[in-house]
C-alpha cells in the first residue's frame, strides 16, 4: 500500500482527474485504484496548481485518514455509493478537521466542534474530503471577489479565477467550487445557492450544478446567509454525477433543522435515462428580453433546438414578475442576513477588535473590522428594511410579492413540466469590471432569483460557448420535488452533446 | 425616498457598524442606488396577499416539527469555547456591562 | 397603605409581565440540560452558544406547558402561532436576537382571579408567549470586565402579560401570588424566585382619576413578593412627587435596589428600542391541533378555582374559605382529608384557616411538617361535634398535640380531664346546690331580670369547673325555675 502511496497512480483509464465521479466510483469499487491513490492524486494537483485561488484549506492527514478508512470499507465490501471518491466543500459548510471561515475575516481560523449534516452525509456515503473551497464572504456575491480569506499558495486574499480565462471571475458565491471542478482539481464539490450561487458559477465555469427544492438538504452546519433561501447542492461535471451526489446529500434532519422536509431519501439517478419524448419545456418570455446578451441567447436557443430533437415540446410561458424578483430578493435576503450575522459580536468566537474603549465600541470595531464591504452593505439594507416604520413598506411588501412570484410558477407549471432559460444575462465578466458597482452585480442575478424566492429546484448545465469563448449555461427549473425529472432532462441532453466534457485549455 | 447621512448613522448604530465619514458617504450613495430599483416593488398592489415566509408553504401545509423533551447534549465546554477571544474560569469575558 | 383607591389624589395603574421558566428537562431549542447551578457554560451547547451553522429545534414539552397554562386561566390556545426574532445586541444574548413570539402568541386572553382581602378581583391577561431565556452576566470578581455564563441561555420561558388592570401595589402583589400559585399548582414552573424561575416586571403609572393613562416606567426583575411591594410603593410615590413638582414622567426601564429600597433607571439598552421583529425563517408556524388541546385538558390536575367551587358546592364553604383552602395543593389536600374523616367540613375549614394557619405562620413551617396531622385534627373536631369537649378545651388539646406532649386526642382529654359533664344527674345535683344558696338571683329572675339567669348559669359552670355543657345547663335551669 505505502509503495502505491508514493508512486503516481497508474490509472488504466487515463488520468484520474479526467474521470467522472461515476467512473471513479466504479474504479474504486473494482479496486483498480485505491482511495488513498485518488486522494493523493488530487492533493498533488491542488498543490501543483494553486494559481486559481480555489482552495482555502487543506488537511492532508485528515484527507488521507478518510481515504484509508474508505479503502478498508472497500476491502470489506461494506462500501458506500461514493466510497473513496474525493470531494471538496465550499467553505460555508463547517467541518471539524478543516477551518471554517465563510470567506470572512470574521472567522479566520475558526474551528467548528461539529461537521455540517451535508458534510457528514457525504462522508457517510464514503466520499473523502480534499479540503475547503473559496467563496464570497458569507456567500454574498456573484463574482467571488468578496472573499477576505487567503487561498493556499498565496500570501494575501486573492479573487478566485475562472479556469477558462484567468482574467475573468468564476462567478459566485460558490466560485471556488466551480473553478476547482472545471480545473479538474476535484471530481466534485459542494456549493450553496441562495439566489443563484450554485447555478451561476456552474454556468460561468462550464460545469453542471443543481440546487434542490428548499428543505431537501439540511442547513445544519451551513453558515447562514438567508435562512429562507439557502440550499446546498452538488457541483460536478455531469448531471449523472450530480444525481449520485445529490442522493447522498439530501434527506430529513429532524433533530437539527426545523426547515428540512420530511421526505424519505431518494435515488435521484433512477430516472436519468427515461425518455423525454413529449416533455413540455416552458420558455418564459421574460427570460429572453433585451437584457439577454446575443451570445448567451444563441447558445441557449441552440440547446432548446436539441431538446426538440430529443422529442421535447417548447411552450411559451410568462413569469410576469421576473424583474421584481431583484428588489424582492435584495430586501428579503439582506433582512435575514442582518439578523443571522448578529451573532458575530466578538464574544463567543471569531474576530474581536484589538483596541476598544467599552462594550459598544468593542461591538462596532469588531464588526467593522471583521466584515467586508458587501456584507456591511447587506447588513445595512437588511437592518433598514426591518427597522421601525419601514418594515411594512419594504420587508412585508417583499414577502407578499414573493408569494405572487411563487404562484406565478404554479400557474406556469400547469402548461409545462419544466422551465428552461438562461442562467445569467452574459458570460463571466472580467475581474474588477463590476466590483465597485454593487447594483450592477445584483441585476445580473435576474434569472436565478425567481426560482430561489419560490424555493424551487433549479440547475445549470453547459450548452456551449459565448463571447470570448467563455462557457454558457442553461438553466432548468422544475416544480417542487422534481429533481429527478430535472436531472433526467439534463442527462438526456448530455448523452447527446459533449459541452459538459469540454476542458479549459491547459487543463 | 432617499437616505440621508443621519439615516445611515442611525442604521449603522443599530447594526453595530462603525462607518468613517467617507465610508458612510459611499454607503449612502450605494444604498440610494439600490433603493432606486426598489421603488417599482413598492408600487405593486398586494392587497389581500399573504406574505410568504417559508417557500414550500405555497405548495403544501407546513408545521413546526416538535422534539421530545430529552437531554442529550453532554458538556462540551472545551470544544465549544475553543474559538473564544477571552475566557476566564469558563466564562466569556467582555468589557464591563453597565446596567 | 396602597390598597386604598387613591394616593394623594392619584390613581395607580399597574400592568404585569411575568417570566415563568418552564419546568422542561431540556432547553426550548436545544437538547442541553436546564438544571440550575451547573459550572459556567457546561450546559451551553453549540446551539445555545449560537455557533455558526446551528439551528433551533422546538421542544414539545415547552409547548405542552404553554397549553396547560392557557387552559388553567381560560385562554384561547392559538391553533397557529408564529416565532419571531427580537433583534438586539447584548453579551448574554448569543445570537444577537431572542427567539420569541410577537404578532401571534400561542396563548391569547384569559384572566387570573383572586381575593384581595375578601374582595374578589379579576385581572385580564393579554397573552402568554413562548420565548428563550438569555444567559447571565457576572459583574463581580472581574476587574473592569464582565463574565458571561450562557447555561441559562435557551431555557424556555412563558411570558405572561396582563392588561393594566391593577389599581394598587397590594392588588398587584396578590395577582403575582395567585399567578405563582397557578403555575406551581399545574407544575409548569418550579416557582423558585431566588433562582429566577419566576420573575416579574411591573409597569407602573399614576394619573388623576378619569385622566388618560400616565407615562409608565417598567420595574424589571422583581424576584420576591416583598421587594415587589416595596419597589412599587417607592415608584408610585416617586412618580407622584415628580408630577406634583411639575416634572413629566419619562418612559424608562428601572431596577429596584433592595439595599436602598429605591428604583433607578437602567443605563444600558437605551437605544435598543428598535427590535426589528420579523418571523423567524428557521421555524415554521407552531400548529396546535384541537385534539392535542383536548388531551392536555383531560390529563390536567383539578385547578384551584375548580376545586374551590367544588368545596363550596360539596362542603357548603364560603367562597372566601374555599379560596383560602386552595392556596396550595397541600392545604387543599389536608382540608379534604380532615373534612372527610370528621364529616365536619365547616369546622375543619375554621380550624385550618384559623388555629392551624396562625401557628404555621408563627413558626414558619409548611403544613406538611405540622405536628398535628389531618387524622388528629379530624378526631379533635369530632370530639367537639359530639360535645365531648368544648371549643376552649379543644384549643388546649390542640396545644398539647402541637407541643408534642401527646399524639392521642382522647388521651389528652382524659389526662387533662377536659370531658364535658354530660350526665344530667350529676349536673342536677350541682344546680340544686347553686339554687339553694342563690335565693336572691332566683327572685330577680322571676321578677324578669335575664341578668340574674346568666349569673346562675355562670355559678353552675364555675361549680362544674367548666366541664358542664352550657346548653344543657341552660335547659335544666329553665326547667327547675319554671
């Protein structure tokens, strides 16, 4: 074994990092490669290619211990569905053996006494944790330029770069996850999606990601941003891989999360190969307005043609309040965040200012030093819209329109089985391009926010390339609990196309 | 509507954030930009619409799950306090609280 | 003094907010223990400390206790109530917000009824809502710093809010005592005020009769009935003095200092006015099915007011006696045991509310520790009822039992020779002797002077060394003189 640990793994099917989760799991099960070999292969790649700034923390001992345990289970034929498969976690999930920072200075070096439920479930299914991935601070952002943490291989905070063009953003907030998967630094990663934080970076980095129905995956151990919106989901190269991972991540958590749904665990792979003959795909006209750039429009429309070839029927539908979802989301999410982030006060854990005159000063200096600009902005917005005299006009009004938006979807699903459209109006933009224009960032979330507000499952799959040869993703939105159907539709598309297996140059 | 610098000061105090003059002014501009896109939302007629706090509630009835009254958390003070900025004899220390 | 209607021409208006710690084993949103007195922060789990990633999960036991309370005071149990976040920064509040109920509380309306002296009072409840307690700040022994113990954080509380219905500090204290009785009687709270299990905030204002409500000041954390009275009395006079001196009352939260007997405004929490309440997205609505309410109702112990009504109906007691005897489960039980054993409920009531209570108060021990048990008292009462002994004699017997001189009622009657002389031949002999030497009184009696007759009765009682049965003496005398 130890001999095998030292030499480069000799994988019969090419380089291990080119294998999908499904392929890798099969190799491991057949003992053609050991979990330790797989873990070492990816740890070596991560060490060798830190320039993307995707990883924030490694703990090789902990990784290899998990890998050895996986090999023992594989030997004992008591292996889980993901036994030995390396995976990395967005640093919004707390982990016992890796620091958990949420990309914030507030939590530099924070050690959690417990693992997030999603992390524990993946470990239970046999997955081996490679480390923690960079993200926007407290998952607030869509460019990953808001991380205050220093990636491995760097000496100061550094924005994550898009493997398809390192001068561009990977998207966010799960930008580290998307970049790492696209660059083959990990076969798969976890992400979280509050207003598009899985779907948009997946789209920008040319990978596949899915956000399940709100309540499918436990939020216990996910550092909270907006409680009524946050959902965990997998990010990988294919719908088939996502289905495998999602099945391991979801399930009720009655003792830990009151909002986790009482639904039995589900095998989201079971419908992957079903025919989509006659599938009615709704095309919301509001998703194809003048806000949508021509290159993205062309790629998405080509994909829709492909779906017609596969036997699907396209139906025009309307989601009339699509534009309203921007103000509604950017009131509700900051309101919840302003309250969720009050626990960061320098008393029990996290950053505390070095110098202060009294308690009030300690609070203010601690929070002003610990939080970055975007987080402060959202805390300010949230505090304001909940404050006396403004609650009804802003927060309550937003929650009412939120219901109208959710009802619009139920109307639409009378005419169609699932909804398709762009994930974002453009491809990934240049680092720094929008960094001093918060509102411009908010507006770019327009297509992912409606499903988030309604708590619906949504995913992004690569459907081509747009401006500057950057990847374009298409969004599929399903009704509540229809993840299997979404993954089925995506898998059928990926069975006929190869957009999802394209690699950035030099990877 | 437009936020004044005194609004910014009031909100910052509520949120326990310290904003130097320049930062406060930039914050004021950015928040006013944002509330510009919020105006549309305020005009929407929502008479008789129930606010939606829990997304899935549009789709199915939801009710708070209740836990049996059992104690199952052992003392893990050491692990729970490992990140504490200031401790003494198991207590978290803060600047004197004046009542 | 403050039980009178007006003070210096001012009407007192008091409303109460009481925090009753619910007697659950685990906390309201976590599975850590609620036991009192543990080492600092050893019972503060990850959820109680608000560690990143933690979430609340509701304790069924806390909800059940809220339902019991609502049923005990005739409230409406909301089929659907909402948990909300009350946002403010304080070191003993780990999340920076308290999970409470705001717009839709679980218990709505109801009333608490009690006697103030022999005047029946009813204080209306606005609501009672579930919320979590905060931790404790220890200001001593840390130079310039405060130590935070979060063991108490997350202990379930029921906050019980009244209408401003009380018109004197005495009435307010009587309300608090009645509320304390109810929560301990139904067992949802241990009522230990020293340990803070039952804490009262009093909202006090004064006004000229007929004037609109005055500005109120809230006296926080009154954890003894004695301090409660002192604090309110001081506050009332302070407010009147301010107004008399032409100063306006400013709304404030004040603390009572038992050492000085004064109240003073708190300096902290000044700017905490804007709590930014909003429904907690971590907790779906609390839904309580009617079946649950009915089950709790069917399993509840007989409530004091129901028991009091039964005492009136079954034992013919006055409302006042009935309510006095239902002050505690112990007393009610002691009474029923005595009454059943001797078949003399009225006598039993008189003895328990009279002689027994007097002695208990004097010696400051509980009824269950009293040296005279229900069985003994019952025997004693039977002896009075069947005229074996007089009331005065009974008091002597009681004294003997209390002092432990003897435990046997009849033995005491024997040894002290307290038996009433009920055999008429012996009594007639005494009467004849008395009449023989009191010709003068006999004449006066026949001349129609009742005084003379009473004198003769007295002579006979004296001659019988008090053992004669007065009724019997009257009867025989009348016969002999007619």
